[in-house]
C-alpha cells in the first residue's frame, strides 16, 4: 500500500529569504488571480474554457512581457503550479464539489509549491533545505522525513514560515491489532460519546480563546491603520489564531490516534455539516429561520472540527487496517437501544433518555452511540446499503490515494 504523508517543519530564513518568499507567494497569487480574471472575461465573451497548457503559454508571455517583468524573479514551477491550483478549483466547480473559484487575498494562506522533487534538495543531516531562487535555508527538523519526497510547499502562518514536504513510501497493508467495534455519537455538550459509555470532553480551547481574540480584535480596530501599534496588535491577533488552530489540531490528532489504535471498526453518523451550515443561512427568497441560534450551533460544530475528526479517523484507520463506517443519522437519538421503540418522547432532555415503551433509561448520547454501532454492524453483516451508509469510502481510503496531512509542526 502506498502511503502519502506530509511532513511539516518550521523554516529559519534570513531577512532576504523572508522578503523573497513573500514576493514569490505574491507572484503566485498574482498569476492565480490574473488567470482567473482571464478565464472569466473569456467566458463572458462566449469563448471556451482555457486549459492548462494554453494558460501556461499566457504565463510565459506575462513573464517575458513588459507589464509584469518582476514575474521573472519568481521561480517558474511554483507559478505554473498556481495555474494547476486554478485548474483544480475549476474541475471541482464543474463536478459540483466546490463553489466557483475566488480571487486570492493577500495574507490569507500565503504559499507556493515546488511541485517536483527535482526542484529542491533536502539535506536532513545538516538540517537544511535548498529551494530554487532562495538558496539553502535552515529548518527545525522536529522529526525524520520518511519516504521519497514528491513536492514541497512553503507557507506562512502566524508570522512564521513553514515547509511541508510530501513524501511517498510503500508500507505493508497492516493487519488490524484491535478487534473491537465502537459507535460514536458526535455532540456539542460532549465532543464525542462512545457506545461503551466513555466520552471526550468538548473542545473548549476555542471558546476560551475566542473571548481573548475578540478583545485583541477590538484593540486592533481602535488603532490607526498601518501605524506601528496597529501592526503590533495585528500580529497579536494572528498569533492567537495560530495558537487556536494548533490546539484544535493537537486535540483531534490525540483523539483519533487513540480511537484508531483501540478499535478495528469505528461507526459514526454520516453528518452533512456543510449542508447544515447552508440551511441555517437560508436563501435570498427564504432566509433561514433562527439563523442566529443555528449559526451558533453550526459554529460550535465547525469549531469542534467534526469533519476533520472524521477525515483523520478515516486515514488513521486505513493505516491500522481498521475500517470506518458512516451510517445514516436519522433517529439515532430517538430510538431505544433496548427495545427499538422510536419516539421523540424517548428523549426527555438533551442528556436524558427514557424509553416510553419499555422504561429503559440511559444517557441520551450513549444511546445514540449504541444505535450508531448497531447500524454499523447491520451494514457490515448484510453488506447492504442501509440508507446512505458508505463503507466503500473507507475501503477506498485503504487502497491507494489518500491525503493524510499528518504533520508535525514545530511550535513556539
Ligand atoms: Zn425501550
């Protein structure tokens, strides 16, 4: 089995390298935006979509032309890769997987990629990496790079620069060590409740930081824009954003690692978080009811990173030889796990479950998790598609292509 894995390290650039990296990221953003504008104008003129090869010819003209000669200072491969990024965005849009591509803004996900291993040299022994037009740069090698490097992405976050090296290596298809199966109920009061009665506390780090974040943002808004105090306040806001993201990542990784090591079969609800966000906002004709309340819930859901949780479980289980089964979420919180009676009256409160038919009493989230597990077992036993359960996805993840972003990020 091929495993693709990304290894992320902090870079330690000198002043000149820093300003060059900023310029290169800017050049890639410029090329992406210019190509998108061209694509749009072309479409409005009734012309066909411009494919990558034709667009790359435009890029050559921009680099050699007199209007943007500075594009020549940036390495060519990352610029070409920006066009590939745009092409992928369009493909996702055409396939209805994503919204229409948007223009990139400065300061948001500033990055550029060297798409081929030939373009960079990693000297792990000396803790440095060679990048075209940047030269040798030191990096904090917090862990070994495993496998053959495929590409390298340089990015900025919270005032620091990182390089993420994606590698490929052959690993044996693992035999699952664990043999047990578990169901998980995702919630807001508890991040995750398991069918064995245990649970994970909510991810509160963001709430805690959110108050401070708002205070920092207010302080920033009171300062004169672009003054030195404003710049300092802005750096503080960005730093806190990075910390929040790191806390969340760390929490989710610990949780998903533990689960995937202890269980061979993991069943979760197939929650459509993205759809929920959409329905809360409503449409122009029918603005969503309770937008405020719902967006509060959605925010909590997204904060807790349910999607990220599921994504991590999927690839980590593939690594340990386990399987992830997503089952239909309908009525999992209203069905009695003892007698099977379905009624909304079974759910007395958010936390309490009391079956009106048989009197079975249990924590409501535990009941949900037991039902999820039971559904997962049914999916496995009959191999049938009980609703939109998707065991096939997990199987797919186990075979070849996956994009685990298992990263190790040196933190300050
Ligand atoms: Zn019952």
